[in-house]
C-alpha cells in the first residue's frame, strides 16, 4: 500500500507540476509522512488539490503501516522471521540426517542417542511451547508443525534425509506419516512406534522398515535384565550407552571399495588392519549369522557387523570404505 502511494505521488507531481522524478519522490515522502517541510517548488491549484488528496488518502495507510511494523517487532514476529530463516538455511545444509516426528518420551530418548553419537537430526512437533523449550546442541533444527503434512516434511529436508523416526502416540498419525514419507523418499529408512496390537503389521505394509512397540520392548528388556543382567547391560553398553568408548558399526556391501566387494571376510583382514572384530553377518536374504566363518563371502545386499573402539572403527573405514 505504501509502495502504491509513493508511485501515485511521484507520477502525480511529475505530470501535474512537471517536477523531476527526484523532487517528486521527495515531495511525496514528506507529504505522506506529514512532516511539514516546505514545498519543493511553489504549487499551483491543481498541485495543491493533488497534495490534499495525497495527505487524506495516505494518513490512514501510513499510520496503519507504522502500527503493523511496530506490532511485528514487539510481538516477536521479527525474531521469529529470522529464526525461521536461520532454520531453513541450516536444514538446507543437512544431508543424510534423521527426522524425528514427535518429541515425547521416545522422541527425546532417540535424540539423546543421536546427540551422543553426533548424528544430526531435525525434530518436528506440533507443540510450539515444547519446541521452543528445546535446548539441545542442535536446537536450531527444531520445527513447530504437523508432521502429517507434506510441506512440513519437505521443510525438514526429507528428500535428503537418511532416516525418519515417528513416535506419535496415535498409530493412525504414525501410519499417515509413514505413507507420506515413503512416497516422498522411497529409499528412506523409516522406524515407527506402534501402541496397539496389529498396528505393527499395517505400518510395515504402509512402508515402515521397522516397527517398535515400547510397552512390549520395555517388558521384555526388564525380564532379560532379571534372567541375564550382565549380558543385557553389556549389550546396552555397546549399542547405546557406550558411544564415547565402544562402537558397534554396520558395513554394507555398497560402501566397500570395488577391490573388496565379493571377497571373503578373511580377505578383508579387518582384525589385522584395524584391530576391530567382525561379530555378525547379515545375508542377502535377511538372515543373521553370529560369529561368521572366515570363508563367508560379502555379496550384494549383505552386511557385516564390526565391534571396536572409535579409533579402530575410524581406521577400518579408511581401509574398507570408498
């Protein structure tokens, strides 16, 4: 509206009073702002009528513009605008990150593990009060929005993400997110929470790679801590809690250098070259082999699981991976 008034004012003074463009612009500004400076050049009757018209029409517009800008700043919209701009710029730089939909108990636990392993992630939650209170090391990567909406997932960088975790309490919402995410990114690794029996099957049909039922997992874990407490604590240590001293890494066939593909585990010489140990193997058909033999061949769609210290895993990646 202000831009339109400026254009009308400049054109009016140029046509009616034969002002130069600069003089017309200056006269328009001091008229709209009602600052009361003198006329740039003496005005004729037509020029004074036009100036009166400009003052009357611009007074309300100018006052409204000033009040809107003031409210924009005082209500925090100004900071919110730049915060969203920083957020979008930060997400655009991400690649192979994880998207966490829902920041309840399960979402927070997943975030804590990612923080410990220095894995970048984006949080999406509808509760704006909750998202604004997040103070983790990647707090700039928090979206307040509905993860069931395509545009919110796109804003979170789903096309460049490596995985998505949906932990919403409603299975229907999780199902909708899984369907949308699988459609937007067919190669995405999707992990979903399920609450009701039978929902896990539907979620897998919708496209989830894995479905976790926290109540069942929690009960089974507690029972295992009774039956084999030290074994379970050791597994927890190497998989989740021991991020700083112990690493359990999976290496896929696709990531191996060309010279090592289709070779046997013996040919890889992982123990001799890095000090790490191969503790498991996943066949192309999806079967798991514990402590595989040295003659096991690494073929397409297979994986090997390696246990070692961070230094050993780092040395291993330098040797094996492209």
